[in-house]
């Protein structure tokens, strides 16, 4: 049975969506990812979908959800990926470990279309690196 991780962000449109799917991909499905937001945007950012497709990961079925839908559920790990989410993170049952891995919000990137896409790629790759470190070392 796979372990379960909940990735929290504010809008649940970019970083947490990417991390949710990267956990499953990078762990060979030993981890099942879920994501939610403290103030969900209601959509998955199109550029997040685009840069995940480059890895063969389909985010088009992603749903931007509020963290409250998971309040009575237990997880093996809760990860916050933005500073606002760590401040508003609810307490989950069963002494669930909580890690904070802050990443810049790629949705706030400015510049040309190419620069914005490259920023999304950088954040995606930073998230991948952090998940790989966790999977290798448990930290």
C-alpha cells in the first residue's frame, strides 16, 4: 500500500499541483499525492499543465480544492510549499509529520512568454529535486 502525502499551498493552482503528481512519478507510485489550498484558485494554471506535460504527466484533470475537504483524513506526510500555507495549515490527526518546503510562486512570474515558462520549469525542477532528496534521505 502506498503512503499518502498532502501538499498544501495558498491557491492550489501551480506548486502544490505539480508536487502532488511528482510525488507519485518520482516514487514509482510508492507515494500517492493529494493537494489543496487555503484559498483555492479554482483552476490549475495552464503553464503548470504545460511544463508537467513535458515530463509526460497530465495535469488537465487536476482540481483546485480547499484544504478543509481533507480535515478528517490522515496522511503519512503534509508538505506546505508556500509561506502563507504554513501559517494557515490545519492540524491533522495522528501526529502527522509536517514539512515546509517553500518555493517561489511561478504564477507571479513576469516577462516574455518564454521567460514565464522557463520560471515554471525552474520551480518544477526545484520541487522534483526536493522530493527526490526526501525520497532518498527521508528529509
